[in-house]
């Protein structure tokens, strides 16, 4: 019993490895790029809509905002893509839980923001979305909309139990997205987007990496059968790393 205390992934991993808990339920986009030794994603639940939602009291879409408008976000990924599309806008830091950020927009702290549609749906706040943003306009974070259950890698009993509820399509998709993230050496603080979706021939993967100011943005696409999902992700990540140039990720801190 953690008494309702919100825990970071590191604390959950420590509790798991010490045997105080057996599994942890995570938003995949918030998991570290490289999991702790001895921890694995035991199963993935069916994915909610991975797209972002545009939230504003003043406009229906990003293109409708007047020049000089203020967009609030704490996400480098969103900031880079916003400024790539609309360099005339101003970005300010906007934090807090979903209800807090929606309230801040209503109060005029910023003219607009972006929130994960999956989170809005799960909290019953999908009504706050003015516009559901296509992946062509705003590529989501790797793993966005997916729930992953982590457990000890050596815990065969629980791995078997989790395997019975694993959604294979989601597991393949997040495997490709996280492989791209790992190949880039990025994290949730790096302007990286990735989304893997079904195609007629298997899976399609979109990936991007960008400068925080949006002036440079590199994008790539791959297709592969499901059993090559992670290899596809590694290959896409390696291409983006080459195109962005040596030391690019490290320069972002």
C-alpha cells in the first residue's frame, strides 16, 4: 500500500525488484526509453486513439489562431511541431493535470494548448477538444495512448498471466515506436515523434526529430510486416539520427 502516493517509474521499479509489488500499470509514453535491468513490459492493453487534441477558447484549429497568439505546452515535441507550422506564434510553459490545463486555457493563461486525446477520453473530457489533430500535422509521442503493464523479467508466472491479456497489435506498434526512440537515444524531453499504425501490407511507421524552435524538422516513413516491427523502428531511428547530424541529440541536453 503506497497510500495513494504518486510514484515515479524509478520508485515503482525499485518496489517491483524488491518484491513489494508484482506489476505496475504505466502510460507507455511516460516509460523511460531503456527500462531498468530486470524489468520488462509484460503486456500492452488495446490502444486508445494516439492523436493529440487542440484545445482553445479562441480558435477551432492551430491555423485559425491570429499571429502572435500564445500556445501553452511543456512538451518539446509539441513545441517544435507548432513552431514548424506557425513560427509566428509564441510558446509558454503550461503545466498541471488535464483539468488544470483546461482551466488555464479558459482563464486566458494561453490562447491554446494540445492534450493527448486518449487522456481526455479516459477522464471523460473529450468535450474539451476543439479539433482532433491528424498525425500529419502533429505526430504523437512514442507510445501515446497505450497502457503497458511492467513486471519482473524473471517472473514467469506473472508474465504468463499478463500474456493472456496482451494485445498483440498494440505490442508490435509500441515496439516499433520505442525502437525508433532508442535508436535516437531520445527521451520525453527530446522533440521526437513516432506513430506505428496498420497498413494493408503490415505496419507503417512515421517518425520525426526536430530542433526545439521548429526551424529544422526531419521526418521519415517505413513499412514492414509485424514480425519486423522493432527492426523497422531501429532503421528509421538510425536514418533520422544520420540526417540530423552527429551530436544533435546530445546538444539538446
